[in-house]
């Protein structure tokens, strides 16, 4: 019953943490309301006549179409400098710069037919969010970033829906993300799997197979081809790899062939949805990620004048209203983009007045649509600033009045071009002001929720701190306190829901959970207060220097710039904490005093007999060395361009030169071998590798098999492209099967450890040739016997074996010797760490195995240093009490390991390749498994140094 109550208490604490995180993220992750309104041809966006409009003309809607068909070629991750011609005709310093020569030739030979732009993407620069912006003209926010694993249908008004509503035929080929965004919207579609970033050719070759035959037919009005090879090459190799040059050359040849097949009434749009970093990643807001390329071409003259020397910067959302009006479609209802003025001309340079009138008409139509959207959105969401809305409305009203006056002047031929340009400037000011207002509103955090979530999380941490010293007491009233807390939580949730409904506010799960959690937490703390007031010194995590250190780190988390420095701060704090542990030994007079050394963690009663000083100094020097070496595997943030990331983070497949690759592979194999041997050596030295128990046998034979499977997977995956054709199927099967086998072995090992976590060798006096010293016999002799788990486990062994051996009817105390019982905790923890290490290591690149080895050695040293320096408090609150000083050390180790395995807390640093370890062909349509694999890769350090304690503690708890 007590164990069930403890589990219920832990579940309740986890719910408190969840509610705090949910409340914080509801104020931190940016969201916006998606309107379901749609534009249509029968309803104009505003009042007034359509000057130059073609309503009544074939194919016309709000305006007459300039093109009857369009081809949109979307080259994923087409960074601007991949296309920009290198000036002066000199060779480019990097092979990927200016590789699309067909675009260069068109810009030089036909300057009024072709135009190149800098295509500016809004973060997050992930594919699904960019596709939403390119079709709706709106701004997806970071709350959509998690949806990049699985795309959900777009319900907002968009270009594809407008094409379908006006009877246009849309043909698509390429990235299957579009299938989820626009289900059933295409008259013909050729979807190809997109999530396998290691596959450079399947999608592109599939498109090329269908692209040219489709171009030669006339059964389409819009043709969309979404190529993925450039993006996948960036993820797999980076932009500097020779494969990137090959892929860009393939795109160049495709565009050259495509241009030759264009009809005069067809517009060609070549665009990148985002760019990429110097490591080939994307998702953030750095300049290489947000600067893509946009190229427009028409066989007929398209622009009234030659382009500027420096390409113009165009936000991505501006393409939506531009394409809509050029094709004679209504602008999508939620668009906040601005038409590209150069594409709306009258009769060319011969009549500049006609060109200005056409541009003014397009701008006014665009402004009417945006004004209508702002009005509808402000009524539905009520989060746009009223003062800014009023200012924009006044600006639009003034521009509309000038537009009507201009129409009246047209009847008398008294229009001046200067007046038209002034009107265009006024309309442009309104459109850009509206976009800025929406962007600032949708990028506005909710400080009240963020503060509330932080307070709830802090209070829950305080609860854990306070109750850690009370819950181990046998008379702690779990039952009554939990019932009271749950009752108050339900009451608080009900009252909050009633209040929200009374004021007409929408019920949100995050708010309701937070309200219930706060009520239950206050009830619990109030009930604890009625039981007495224990001194806070009993609950402090350590001496004053440690408190100051932890406070500084916690306060730094509220700094915007801390993300850039945390990779250096965490190792510094860990080194400082280690130095403090040894310094405290000197302060307590234990640094150079004691008995003979012991190699492993012994029982707490023997800690005073150890020679702690030299051992602690040796452990400190080794720990400091490991922390320093682990920093060699660092990854630089994009915000620090002068920093150079470690070249050892790249996979072996990217290493050119067979001899160098073989040397690195040998080093990785050596790291695996040392890792296995160090675990076995440590357990054998501590006496935990002598038992015939199943977990011990698995450590002896299972760990080498896991290391062998990992090494074989590395060898095959790094050289799969070089395998003979007749062995390709076998190699592909092994690349998929070996990681699954390693994962299965790890699951078996963890299951055995959970079943029998005590890895000790038991001998009794009945079958031992030598006398056995009995450490604990009979009932507990002191309070220390009750406080520590080792005596209790020993007595449980005595009780289990009593009666099985002959001897005075079982009345004589059983003489029992248990080898390795002193390290019963640490042996289980080390075994769990080793079992988790191999699956997590497979999710990283091969050379990270060297970092894993260093970090494992560091964990061994830290474990021993904590046992030496911390020891056991004189007044231990219970057998499973862990000093807060040790918890702080492991938390800092987890953070340091996060950065020392090539991670950064930003979108571009996510290791997407981990999603395909064991599943090289992809996962179908389910995002669950790839999300778990990527999550395990990202949070491997926390799983190793934090999560491994939970199953171990639970398993050991069941033994007592």
C-alpha cells in the first residue's frame, strides 16, 4: 500500500511539472488565429470599380490574367548564393557558389524577361511552415514547428484552393508534404517520400521522370515541382561537399531544359523555401537560413525596365498576391503580403503612365484585401493593438480617397505620374505597416502566463525540496494529504472554468491544468505547515558556495543571451563544483587522513576508514581532464560566426580519402572496446561481476555483442554507397537490422536488471571452506542500520535463504557473505548507463563515440568523487536519500554532455539523421517513431545522467 501511495505522489508531482510547463509554453510558443474565410470572384474585397479589371473576360476574376499558366519549381533549401552570379567572371571561392549557369545566361541575354530576387523567409525556416507561407501569404509561427514531422491540411484560404474554386487544374510532383497540406486538391499528383534525408535522388529522379511529359501536355494550368535533393544533400554532407555541386548541376540542367519547353503564355517561378547554414541545417533565423533565391522568367517581356545591379529583397509572402493577380485569381483572404510592383506594367516603357496606373490598381486591390482581413481578424481574435489598427485604417481611408480622386481625374485626362507614384507610396506604406503590426502581434509573448508557469514550476521544485526530508518517514500521511490536494485541485479547476465561461473566454486545457495544480499545491503546502515547521537548513541542497553557484546558473536561464554562453558555463560550473568537493574535504580535515584505500563504493559504515585524500585528488585531476577533452566535440552557434565547430562531428561517410576514413573507424572501434572493458573492469573490481545472476551474465556477453553490432553498422552505413550491386540488398538489410538488434539487446538487458537489480555474489557458512565474517546478524542494532539500504538488503537475503540450509531448525542466525553489496547502488546505475549508451550512440555520428568514452570515464570519476567527498550525512532522512549536491553535479554533467555531443538548443542543430537509424527507408506516414528517435538523440545526455536513475531506484526499492 505504501509503495502505491508513493507512486501516486510521484505521479501528482509529475502532473504539477506538466501543468507548469504547459502554462509557460502557452505564453512562450507563438500562436495566431487561423480564419476560415475565403475570397471569391463574386465578392470584391472592397468598394469601388475595377479599373483595368477583367471581370467578364475569359479566365478573369478580380483582374484580367496576364498568364494563363504557370510552372512553379520549388528547390528545397536553394540558398541565394547558390544562384547569384559571381561578379567579375572570376572563379568562385567555393564550388557551390553561383552554380546555376542557366539563370545567369537568361539574366544577361534577356534582362526584361528574367529577374533574380533575394527571397526572404520568416522563421521558423522549416519546410512545412514555409509552404504554408508560400500558399497562404500569412506567417506560420513556432507553434507549428513540431508539425514538420506530420503535415496537417491547410484550412486557411490559399492559392491551391483558389485555383480549384476557379476551375483551374493543378498538377503536383515531388515532396509528399504537399499531400498532407492539400489532400485531394490536385488533378494529378506524383508524391515521393520526403523524410529520408539520406536519400538524395529518389524525389528528384521521380520528378524528372514525369516533368517533361507533363510539360508537353495541355491538361494543366499550374504545375508544381518540389525538388528535395539540395536540401537532403545539405543535411547529409553540408554545402561544401562535392555531392552538392553534382546536385546543383542537375538542377541547372533541369532548368535549362524546362525553359526550352515554355510557351509564351506561361510564367516560370523558381524559388527556394529557405536557405541552409554552413553545416547544411535550417530551422532558425540566421542570414544563410532565411535568404533563399527567387527567379522569375517569361518567354515574353515581363519587366518594364532593366533590373538593379543588386537584387531586390522580397519577403516570401509577397509572392502570393503577385501570383494570384497574374493568374487572374482572388488574393487569399488571410494574405498580408505585398504585390511585386515590377510585374504589373501597362504597355512597357513606351507608356510609363499606363504602367504606373496598372501598378496603382494592383496595389489598391491588394490593400483592400489586407484591410478586409485586418477587420475580420480584429473581430475574431481581438489581439491586434487598437491604436495601430486605427492608424492603419486612417491611412487606408486616405489612400482610398486619393484613389477615387485619381479615377475621377482619369475621365478628364488630368492625371500626373507624380500623383500616381505618391498614391503607390501611400498604399505601400499601409501594406507594410499592416504586415509589421501582424508580425509583432503574432510574435508577442504572454508574460503573465510565462511568469505563472515559472512560479508554478519553482513552487513544485520547492515542494520536492521540502518533502524530500519528510516522505521517507513511516508515519508520513500520504493518503490524507493526497486526497485533500486532489479535492482542492478539482475545486480550483471547476471555479476557474466557471469564471472563464462567465466572462466569455474560451476554455484552455493549459489554464485549467495550471489552476487545478496551483490549488492542489497550495492545499498540500498548507497541510504540511499544520504538521510543524522544520528548519530550512535540513532541506538546503548544500553549503553556501553551492547555493550561490546554483542560484547564478538558475538566474542565467532568464537571460536572452545565455544560450550562447551555456556551452562554456556548464563545464565551468562542473569544474567549480568538483573543486569545491575536494576543498570541503580539506575544510573537514579529511583530505590527508584515513585508512587504506578502496577501489569502489563501500557501505556507508566503512566510509570513515578510507584514505580519502590522495584518492580524491586523483579523481579530481582525472575529472578536470575529461571535462576539458569533452569540449573538443563542440558545435558553434550560428550567432558566433568567428567560432569554428569541431570537424569531428561529421559522419564518416563525409570523410574523403580511404586511409583517413579507416584510421577514424579504427579509433571509433577502439572507443567502443575501451567503453566495454572499462564497464566490466569497474564492475569486476567492485565485486559485481562474480554473480551468476542473469544481469551479470548479460554484462559479460551482451555488452560485447552490442558493441559488435554497433561497429558493424558503422562500417556498413559509411560505405553502403561503395558496396557491389549484388550486395546492395544485403547491405541495406544489415543497415536496417543491426540497430534494431542492438536496441533489442538493450531492452533485454534493462528487463533483466529491473527483474533482478542486486548484482552480488552470495555465499553461506554451510558451504564455505573458510570462516565468514558476518557483518549484520539479527535485528537492527542501531538507527544507522535502519537508515541505510545495504543492511536491509542483507537481511532480506538472510530471510530468503533461511530454512533452505540445514542447521538447528533454522534457529541459528544464518552466516551470509554478499560480495559486491557495498556497491549495490553504483553497479546498477553503471549497468543502466552502459545499456542505454549503445542505442543512444547509434543515433549519433560515429566519431561521437570518442566523446561518449570520455564522458563515461568522467561519470565514473564523478561517481567515485561524490562517494568520497559527500559520503553519507550523519542524519540521513532515509535509505534512498540522494544528497542535493550529487543531484546538482549530475544535472550539470547532463547539460555539459548535451553540448559535448554536438548539440545546440536551436532548430538548425537538431540531428534529423537520427530518425533514420534502423529505418533507412522512412517510417511511412506516422511521425511518432521518428520523433522519438530524434528526441532520444537530442536528449541523450539527460536520458543517460538523469533518466537512468529512475528505473534503477525503482528496481532497488522493490528489493527492500
